C-alpha cells in the first residue's frame, strides 16, 4: 500500500509541475496527465477455499496535435501495478497463484473528420501485462480500436466500433463497441467516453452535472485482464486472468477546464479468476463474490 501511494504521489507531483510550466502555452499542441488508485477489499472465492484483495495504481501521460477542430492525432504512454493479496488458505494455485502484476502501454490515436457530421476514431495500442519477473516478450499484446460516429442531433452523437486485440495465448479477442455521446438535457448525459475508473474495457457512464464544478456519475464496464506469470509460482510461465463487471458511483470536481479530481466507489460483479500453465492448459479457476472497490483519480489537461 505504501508503495502504491508513493508512486501515485510522485506522478501527481511531476504532473503538477508540468502543468504549471506549460499552462500558459496556447496552440495546436495539448498535453494530458491522468492517474489514480483503486482498492478492492477482500472478497471470498466462490468455488474454492480462500479470499483475496487487490490494490491498484495507474497513471498515463499524452501529447496531442490538432490540425483543426475536427482532426487530431496523439501519443499516450501509461502503466501501473496491481498487488494481489491471497490468504494462506486459498486453494487456487496452492495458496498464492500470483502477486504483483505490472502493466505498461503505448497508444497512437487519431480523430478524423468524415463528412459534415461524422468522426472516425482510431487507436492502436501495444501493452505488457506480467508479474515482476515474468518474461517481457511473453507478456505483450497488440490491438486496434476503430469506430465511426455521427452527430444525428445537436445533443446526440452515436456510431458503431470494433476492438481487436491479440491474446497471450494463440488467437485474438474481438468485441463490438457502441460509441455514444448523448446530452439528454441540461443536466443529464450518457456517454461511452466519460467516467472515472481504473478499469479497462467497453463501458458507459450515466452522469448528472449538478453545477459547473460538480458532476455525479454511475459507470459500468466489462473488464477482462490477462497477464504472464513468472517462473516461481504454481504455474511457471503460465497465464493469470481476472474478469469482472465493475459498477461504480463517482463524484468529480472540475474547478476549471484543466483539472478534474474524483472519488469513486462500487462493486465488481461476475468476478472470475483463472490460472493456466505455459501450454495454455487450465490449472484452476473460480468465481468470486461481489467485491467492494473504491478509489480516487485525477486528470490534468493543458
């Protein structure tokens, strides 16, 4: 926990220094920093004896270049860590199937005009997920997200998308995505591009803007994370998986267009852990009970 908080505080301090030095600049180049912590309380495993908890931190930084209001390219680099704490009685992988899982990623993204009302979104990403001492080359995955959205009304933009990612084992993961940005009325909105969470995967946020500075939201998404294991555990060089459906309520404070601070809390539903060996053969799996999750996040834009 102390490592988690120290890492986040260091990133936040560096971001604030950068924001202070660059805030006065104006032009086609913009920067953004975001990060946070997410703490999952201990929860019981459903199909085997034992329980576990997870502490996560995450941070990323990006630079964007806008050719004009509707055409933009950008580069984003980020990462973090998830520290799993299994109790001694866990029957999944003889007690401790894995411990600290690191992740890094780099993304190239673009937003391009399509006609008078359409926008094309393209994001290509390279990621690494693995335990501290896992083989880096065996923990890499690559993918692309492509979507097209059209402004049907002044307050409604919607369109289809698709995400295609390689898996640590053979094959690819493909899932459709609906892009929507709907300003229902002056206060309420529904969007797949807004929200506060450390999770990854397709999701949506129903939000209420109480004032210029305060926004409340309810977010849900599908999370499916797989990572390479080191050579010291019960499945040397194998694969760990954690799937869930996080649903969180959030409150965000945005004093200006450059800063957003938020708190969130909720539950991870439909949780499942899997342990596979280096030949992609299943060693053990179990569902887990709904897990309380809470945390904080920040975003800086300039």
